[in-house]
C-alpha cells in the first residue's frame, strides 16, 4: 500500500475510463513547483502547444472530527481538472471521479480509516497560472483516523 496521497492518485490513475479522458495524467500537487510552475510545467500534446487534459490532486485543511479519544479528522481533498479548450472532457472526468470516490472507503498505510464523500463541484473557471486554460474542481470531504 501507499500513503493517502499516493493511494488516491494510484486509484484514479488506474481507472481506464478516467485515464482515457485525462491523457496528461493525474498528478499530486507536490509534483509541481510550489509557485504553480506556470504553463511550462503542464502536460502538453505531441505538438508541444495544446494542453493534454490533466488533473492535480490537492490536500487541503484538516479539522478535528468526533470524540477526542478516536482522533478523527475531517480533511478536504480537491481535484482540479484542466483541458486545452472547453469543459466537455473536464465534466466527464469529474463525473467519473464521483463514481470512483463518492461514498467510498480507501486503503492507505498512514490512515486506519479513510471515507470520502463528494462535497462540491466548482463552476467553470480559467487558470491564470496556466495561460487561462479552462478548469473545474471537485471537492471531497475525507473522514479519517490516522494510523
């Protein structure tokens, strides 16, 4: 097994339907520069110009959850999905992520319990840091107990 970050990226990357949509891959945010890296860092098609559809998984805030003795936490996980133009591929990828992750348990070495619930899907936006390409994000709320 792997830690939660790696387990989630592996689970999403292992889905053939999602991988066919996100040909630029599914990446952990820690694989990108801390300053965003700009458009030089994002996956591109063979022509070197167009963006290959891709996703970045970002782990967000953690808050205590439940009785103190349990040591439970509630963490938000956001998955940002980008494409060269339009939102058709983005919306299809987000729909697939709902199927894969909503109301599901995940195994991870660094957690004894991980349970995900879909919490939010953003509206259509453009990513200034990547040359104003379209993106949306989906947020999952992760109830967890650390190992």
